[in-house]
C-alpha cells in the first residue's frame, strides 16, 4: 500500500466563491480517525482505490484552517479486506508522523495550489439549471450523512471578508469577518448598518468602509442580496 499525505480541503474561498466551515472539517477529520472511510473513483463503491487513514485540522498563518489527510492507495485488491468500510480505525495513530511532515510543508503545498487556482474559471449561473447546480454545489455531506450548507463569499474589502450564511436567522443580514483578529460582525442587509457582533470587535472606520463599498458597487450589492435570497 502506498502512503500519501496532503491537504484535503481548507476554509479558504474556492473558485466558486464558497467557503467550507471549519466545523465540517473537524467532523470529517474526527470521522476518519474513528472508522475506515474509502477512497472511491467518482463516488462509486465498486471502485475503491484506497482508504483514509488519518486526518487533522490545523490553523494556517492567515487565520484560516486546513484539513490534512493521510491516504493509503492499494497496491492489490486483496488489501480492501484489511480495511472494512465503517469498522473501527485502529491504525490512525501510526500515521501521526506523516501528518507532522505534511503540516511542516503546508506553506509550499498552499503556494502550489495557489498557482493552479490562478487559471481556475469562476462560473456564474446563466440558466435555471445552472442555478440549481450551483445550489447543490453549496452543500457538503459528512461521512455520517449530515448535510452542511457552505457559506457564500461575496467580496473582500481590504482584509475583511463579506459572506452570507445559508438558512441564517432573522433579521436578514450578512457577515463581515477577519479570521486573523477573530472578528465576526453582522450587518443589516437592507440598511447596511451594523446589526451586532458575533464575536470580536470591529473598528468604526471598517464599518464605514463596508458601507461605502456596497454603496459604490451596485453589482456587489445585488450579488449580496441575491445570494442571501438564494440561500435562505
């Protein structure tokens, strides 16, 4: 069996403007350490090529998070029986040193991924069918069958990220976040006024900066409101 380590996912904004919440990464990593989860081709259980052996969520220098994984790629089909799907993972601790090596090389791995992302195309839905596909792409299914909706990134204003959360509570609002400062502020969707703080503190000039950004960028404001409507 070949042992491979790497980054499975991060909480960075992807090419579709979506953000996987850290809570999902935590749960997936926990599930991998608890029981054997297969590596499949096109989600086809008849085409298992390996198994997830260990996983860890680590904090990155920019305040975001990454899930590191160790995978075992089978050399022979007979190895499938050594890792029964869903049975207790009794070997995860044997691969902690592999995760340590991956964690040490995270900056290089992210730099390589960033170079690839520069050529990625951001797709905007033009039809009802494309819109439905985008909605489905806004979900993730955890190993236990739980469905998670992914936050939608709207814009970056300086060092601040603006996003909306699926099925968020009333009143209609959006979030402004700084991971490095552990700050998350809520703004009213209609008035763009500060609603309250989820945690941390936002500066007065940052409140004005957010308001002026959307007042001056009608396309961004329309995207903010349409994405909130789509995900509510």
